[in-house]
């Protein structure tokens, strides 16, 4: 479901061939906006507890991207 600006609330991770480049693009976008070098920025991650990304559970925040479609096989989340 798209929001009122025509944007997706979350990106489907398996659609990207190189996830590392996606993460690097996020850093570059923020670095250019703030005028700082990318080496001083880092990505942080939070595992959330919803199954289907919707506009209600993916609130807009600056420099935040929601990803979905990750899977974990043969292991458990260490919490």
C-alpha cells in the first residue's frame, strides 16, 4: 500500500541484488544532505515485531528506511 505521496512504507529486501550497496546508498544520501563524510556515519538496525509493513506501523522519520522480507533459517534471534 502506498502512502499519500506515492511512496512505499517499507522496501522489500529480496528485491535488491546487492543489499550492501542499498545500505551504502542510505549513508551517502544522509552524508550529502548533512554535508559530512560518510565515514563518520553508520547504519543502525532494529528488529520490529510486525509481519506486514503498513503506513500505520512504519511512521516516517528522517533518514529511516523500513525493510521487510528478511528470513532466518536454522537459528534464533539473540535477545
